C-alpha cells in the first residue's frame, strides 16, 4: 500500500499546490486581472519555452519573455513573501508551475510575464514527510460510531486481545476527506464531513494520541466504504485484468479489477504458516476470555481478521505484525495467480453487481484462511507497516 499512499499524497498536494500558487499570485501580482494563466505540470522545456499540462488536461505552450518574474515557492505556502528567485534554466519536467501573462498568437499559448514554480523534488520531500507523519501519528480501523455534533468517531482497532476502541476527536481545523466509491486513488478523494462517515467504513486519522492511546486529536482524517474480501479465486482473466471469487463471509461473487495502482503480493508458505499459528493462538486466548463472544464483531469489526497494526505474539513478536510481513512479501502480477489460489483483498466499495477495483491483493494465504476463514487484510494499512500503532 506504500506505493498507493504515495500516489495519494501526491494527489492531495496537487490541490494544495494549486491553491498555494493561485493564492500567492493573486495576493502579490500587480495587475488586477491577469490576461491568461495556467496551473499545471511541466512536460518539457527548451530555452525560454516550456510545455505545461494544466490540471484540466490542456497542453499549453509557454514562452517566458525577457525580464519575466520567475520565483520558487515551497509546497503549502500561500504567500510570495517566502518565494525566492529561480533561474529559468532550473525549471525541469515534473515541476508544478503557475504561468501568467498575455495570450500568444495561437490557442493555448502564453507569453509569460510571471512564472511561479514548486520544484518536483520539494513536492517529493514533502510527500515523504507526510508519509512519515501518517505512519508515526496515525491510527486506522473500522468505524463503530459517529457523532457529527460532537465531532467524534469511535474506531475499532485490532490488537492481540481482540479489538479496542479509539476515539478520534475532530475540530473545524481538521481536514476531512472521503474516497470515491469507484476509485483506488486518493487524488479522487473529496472534501467531506463527518456526516458522510458511516459505521462499517474504514478510517485513517492522523494527529496526537493520548498517553493511554485511547484518544486521538486529529488534524486530518480520510475515510471510505472499502471492502475486505477473502476466498479462493474462481477464475482469472489476464486480458481484462480481472479475477473473480466468492467472499467467504458474505457468500457474494465479486469481479475484482487489478488496476495500475493495485498492489499484488504473495506470502511465502513459512510466513503464512507463522501467521496462521499465531492467529490460532490469539483466537484461543480470545475464546478463553470471551472477548470475541459475538459473531457480529468477528464479521464486521477488525476482529474479523487483522486490524491495522494488529500483532500476533505481542511485543517482541519478531515480525508477527501482518502488515509488516505483507510489506516484506515480494510483489507478483495477476499472471502469477491461478484458479483455486486463496487471496485476501482490500477493494473499493464498488457497485451492487459486485464489480470492485483492488487496492491490495495478498496471495499465499491458504493457511491463514484455514485458521480463520473470514480473515481480512489490515484496515487502512496504507503505510505498509505497523508504525501507526506505535503507542501500543
């Protein structure tokens, strides 16, 4: 999921950067109205000209006139007060640019008097910082209850002893985003409210955890109605990049599309057997204590399988966290999967006919499903590791 999360972070930055560039330019550009301008990503550059693909998909040819203002802005800045001069020759493909000036003689051409750039390298550095923040300060799980009036969400988070509840506190300053029902890209997520969050949704919240780990004050949350599927593959269609299976919990048939953003990995027999043995031990402990007394929680909450950061064997388990084991497992392709292989899948919510797109597919899980037929992948483990629950 790390690759998908990087796509997600980049998508989120596009909106932030576009707003930064627009706000900064409007705040300090002398003319009241620019004749024309475009915000987008540099595709190529030659001399004092470059091609720019706008955020609306339009290709612009930009010629930078002599004496034009060319500035470098850091990601997230909304004022030019911190911008610094940038040689035009330092602009490269992949940089984010706002070009403004007079329209050229041909359609979609600009003779730019102002170029404000955010370097691709700066965006990537910011992405990495944001990824680390979600890893170290994030907690994810299944939504148990939502109180929009109080601004709180109760999350079911998996642990060795079953599930625990973490209360996420939001405020007016909290960024709230919602995934699209048919997309695996975070760049397609939209600004939302807690009113759109429902019990059973998956949520990842980033913020400050309380000392006991039971509360988190969030500066950002993202949620979605994703599915956890598990079962044996019924068929594979490599030409259409799809596989079909019957989910062992719902008994519903699903057609799963493997997209370029989908991550497909395969556990080794040793890893799968280790996790299955630890799961059997954990389920035995749960049965003895009565902490997993209801089938409903097993089917719907993180108790269904492996909650994000759920650990097998407790502290010092030597890599028993499923998410960490998955992150180390080799990547495979759809062509490596066959009818009858057992898989665990996180997918989009999809439609009523059972068509979904895969976010993550993990094969080689036969021992795990033998130990717990309704096991599922970690909820919202977008970081590829268990760091989000470090407080535990």
